[in-house]
C-alpha cells in the first residue's frame, strides 16, 4: 500500500482496536518508538480480529461460542492468505496484516502458525497433556511474541531472541487461561490438560461445581506459576532490543504477569470476579520497567535458556 492516507487510516483503525481490546497492551505500546508502535498496532489488529472471528466475540469480550467454526476458519484463512500475498482485502484488520508483512518481511509461516491455533479451536480440541497445552499456547500466543519481536527489528534468523519472545507469549496465554477458566467453561471450553483434571479428580463437565473449587484453585495456582517461569525467561531476551522496545516489553511483562500472579495468589477465589490490573498498578509497572530496561544487560545477561521449559517448534 503506497497511499499514505490509506496507510494512516489502517493504522488509526488498528490503534482503535488495541484501545478497545486490551488496555494493558495499549498502555505498553505507547512506550515503543513511533514506527515500532504502529507496527505493533497493525499486528494486534489482525490477531484480535482473528480471535474475535474464531470465538464469536467483540474485541475479546462477550464470548458467545460459535456453531460454524470451520466456516469461520476458512474465511479467516482466505483473507489472511490474500493479505500475505499483498492483495487488498478491504477490511482494516486484514489490510493491517498486509502492511505489517510487507514492512517487516514477515515469514508467512508465523501467521499461518497462528491460524493453526484457531483451527484447533474450530475442531473443539482440548489438551490431553501438559505438552499439548504448551503447543496450543505457542500457536495462539507464542507465535505472536515472535512476530512482535520481528516488529521490533529482530531478525527472523535470530532464533535465540525469538525463543525468548515466544516465551513471553506463552506466559501471557497461560495467565489468560488461568484467568478465564470460568468464562471458558461457561462457553463450553476447557484448556486445562485432561491429565491435570484426572490428577485432581475434577470432571471437565463440572469444572465450576462448588465441590471442586478448592482443587480448581490449585490448578489456577499451577498455571500462574508456570506463566511466571516463562515470563522470567522472556526477560533475558530484552538486551537484544532497543531501549524503548525493551521498556515496552518489560512493562507488558509486569502488567500482564500480574494477572497470572493474582490468580495464583487468589486460589479458589480467582474466578469470583475477573482479575484485572488497575491503572495505578499499570503506571507502577511502567515506571519500574524504565529502570529495568536501562539495566537490562546487567539484570539479564546472556545465558542459556532453561532447558526444562518447552520451546517453540523450528
């Protein structure tokens, strides 16, 4: 797209999408340098639109569930492939992907990996094992972390940094799953591995029954602690980023990581009300991240990634 006015309109729509869909990510994105910030909005707009299409929701809210998952997936795939081929789609979110892909030389395999995650949902897939859970989290969030790193200027060949970026996506998704256990259950979904449910004697069809709430709280704590491990690993990728990108990433890690930590702390009470991070807390994480970013090479020196953590496919 060579028309500056058309690009500006697409960026404006993307900015509106992130403002509606995630106050946490919107707050963190303001810390990016202008070019990176716009590309973050463009990527978010496409990811948000695909998620909404798959789940029958509006900017991540009011999930209703869908009865035509395969048809939605086919439509989403066709528009995504058109965008990757440089064809104008006529919808802001998919034209946002077209812009993003052209401006970053995005490897097409990455957005296709995200679509594969939505395909799992369209099939009514559920994780049977912890390894299944990690692979799902990669497809719906870890790959987004890798694409965001590319938006920040990381080379697609820098696998070490992309691994760390993927870790942050995994951390966010694990925290998401922990926070949304009740909402997902009411929509007929469960992302807790079946072997975990078997371990705690919780029937998937009665996940929210009062007699299982204490055990469910223990699983929420497990998810929150796993999210924290991946969040910590991700921080060691920030020395490879420019200061403002590192600042934004570390702020997002703190803001969103607080959700997983809250679920872990609340235990059985984690689903009495939706866990959020207050505006005051967000500002605190942003201030803390500024100092952290300045000292990132000291705080997070080059080190081998924890080999016990699941890693993205190559």
